[in-house]
């Protein structure tokens, strides 16, 4: 049995700085903690400086 990578319809997620501030930069809990699911995946997390 072989393991296949899932097919993705996207290659990156963009996180607005308002989200980071609103979550008080808490990467240990809440919605920001959920970004861990992309660790080791081909999906890139972007935080553009606009």
C-alpha cells in the first residue's frame, strides 16, 4: 500500500496582519494554532506587508 499526497487546489494561504493582531499573535492557541496543519505540506503561509 502506498501513501499519496492529497491533491490541493491552492498553494498558499495569506494571513492578514489584522488577524494576527486580533489573535494577539497567539500561535499557541485558537485559529493561529490551526496553521500547524500545514507544517511539512507544500502549502506556504504568507503574511504580506501591505
